């Protein structure tokens, strides 16, 4: 009988070879009818120890192991691929999100660039306008500086005109107001300021015909005081300039009396006069004729000569 063919199993590039050679069988003449090989137990024992039976069981076990290993491998490979797919999908989503943000940033950058360009243009326009304005202001300042003396002279002439319009006025300080009577609303509601002034001129200035003088208006200036005391200042506008001059010349009688009388001139001219009062007093103490000009109330003349400030 011919030997059995070679059997070969292949798995994962590894070759496993099992070769079995069937031994030569004894001839029937060598066996006896009463030998143990022909008994059932002998046949069973012979079958269990036969090379073909053992080889078949090993092959089945190997195939089962191979099939199990292949299944596990396929399952692991499938899970790995599934995980890779999910990670790739997440990565794609992240990349798309980044692309969207990059696109948004590009749009914002373009918008900012346009705004910057617009602001640069506006700034250039403003700068040119500023230079234009600065040049004109400088030109005006130069003109004002050139005509400064002229402007100052014009301002002084306006003050002189205002003083001239007040030349009939005199101011009196220290004359008490009439006290409030019960139920009286204010101090001036019952006071006849003209009569108060006429009485002052008769009794203090000793002007006998004070009642014959005519006034355009006589009134007190300023808000009423709770304490009448010396009273508010009285301003009187004479109808005739001659009466005003006659009363003003009596001003020397008010020395050391607490009363004051002075011309009504603008405050700016009055302040200019105050800066020269020491010169005026000193000149009069020396017996010189010193006075301020009628046309220019801030101009001091001593013995007919103008004294510069």
C-alpha cells in the first residue's frame, strides 16, 4: 500500500507541516484468528492510537484556534478603524471650525484695514485744516499786535464817552436810610430819597438853596441791607451841570465826617485814578494845583502839566 500524501496548513505567513507515514501492515498470515487485534477491545484500542485519528484532532484544534484568533483580530481591527474614523471626523470638524474662524478674522482684518485707511484720510484732512487755521490765527495775531495801540486807544475813547454821559452824576455814601416801619415791605417803599439828599446838602454841605436844585433822578443802588446803618449809596443825576459842579466843590467839607462824595465814572477809569492818588495828594500838600482832566478822567495834571502813569 502507498504512503499517505503530505498535508500542509498555512496561517499568517507561517507554514506548519505534518507528515505521517503509515506503517506497513502485517499480512493476514501473520495474524491469528484468536489474536487480540480482532477483538472489540483491540479494535477500539487500535483506533484510539492510530496516527490518522490523532492527527485529525490536532488539525481541528489548530483550525479552531486559528478561526478564533482571526475573529478576534478582525474585531479589534474593526474597532480600531471605527475609532480612527470617529477621531478623523472630530478632527475634520475642528479643522472646519478653525477655517471658519480664520475666514472671519480675515474679514475683520480687511474691515479694520479699510477703517484705518478712512481714519488716515480724515486725519490728513484735519491736519491740513488745522494748519490753515493756525496760519490765519497767526496772521490775525500779527494784525492785532500791529494795531494794539489803536485798539487800546479806541477802548479808552469808549470809556471817556461813557464817563461823559455820566458827567451830571454824583455819588454819596454814608447817608443813613430811613428805618423800616411795622408792616413795611422794604426800606425804600416809604423813603423819598430826593428829600433825604436835599436835607443832606442843606445840613451837611450848607447849601441853602438845595431845594431849588432840579434832578433828573435820585435813587439808591444795590440790594437793601438788613442793617440800615450808613445806608446804601445814593446816585443823583442833576438836571444842570452847574448845580452838580457847585455841589461837588463842597466835597472838602466832608473831611473827617464819615460821608463820601465822588464822581460817577466807569470802574476801569476809577481804578486808574486810584493808582495816581498818591501823586495827587502829594502835589496838593506841596501847594500845587492838581486835578484830573474832565475830558480824560484818568489823566492827572499838576500845575497844568500832564503826568504820565
